[in-house]
């Protein structure tokens, strides 16, 4: 909103950008909390038994626990500490990714053949539609540039060179990770 106010000089445009930003963030947060709840319920299933885990999944207890954990974390620490927690979580995510993908990449004997292989789902098929519907939350997540770039710009004291480097690296690294994952899975 701050950036829109400064550059657009229109209260209506700024309010519209804020509304779209809140809507996109609400959609992404809803999806992420739902997945976190499903993961928490799945993790609890061996401890609680299948019947209890199914009851928990039906009542969305895992979703509420994930939301409460996120709210507790955000409300109990300041911005600098929250940034440090996010950095540690990101480093852990990268480490898990490398542990998942590295063995698969090492097992590929003909990389060019894997890279040139055609896709499996024809455009317009039911499987293609299912793939696209699975991709929608990822697409919404990528649209959060409108939120993160102003935050990064402010954090980097509006230094243009640093902002460009942060956006290029912040976009390029996940893109390379995605290509590596697809390459590993497609073999």
C-alpha cells in the first residue's frame, strides 16, 4: 500500500491493490494451512490410530493446530526474530530438497533423453485438467510479488542493485529447483 500510495498517487488504486493483495494472501494462507493440517493429521495417524486420525481430519483439528501455531509464532516474536526463523526454515527446506533430489539426479543415465521426453497428459484431457487445478495454488503463490517486492525494497533500503539481485536470485533459485525436481521425477 505504501508503494502504491507513493507511485500511483490514487487512493482508489491503492485501496484496490490492497484488496487484491489481501485476497491473494487469504487464498494462499488458506491453502497452506489446509495442507499443514492434513500433514499434521497424517503424522499423528500412527500415534493415534486410523479411526482417531480420520475423526481429526474430518473435524479439521490439524488445520486449527497449524493456524494456532502460526499465530503464536507471529505474535510472540518481533520482525527480526521472525525473519531469522524464516531464514532457518528456508535453509532446512533447501537441505531437505537436496536430500530428496540429489540421489535421483545421480541415478539418471541419459539426461538428454529424459529432458527431451514428451509429457504424459494431453492438453484438454481429464488428467491435464487435474494437473492444472493442482497448479492453481502454486500460481497464486507466485503472484505474491506485489507483496514481497515492496517489503524487500524497504528491507534493502531501496537500493536498486540489491533489490534486482534479490528478486533475480529469489526467482531463479526456486525455478532451478523446480526444473531439477521435474528432471528427477521424469526419469
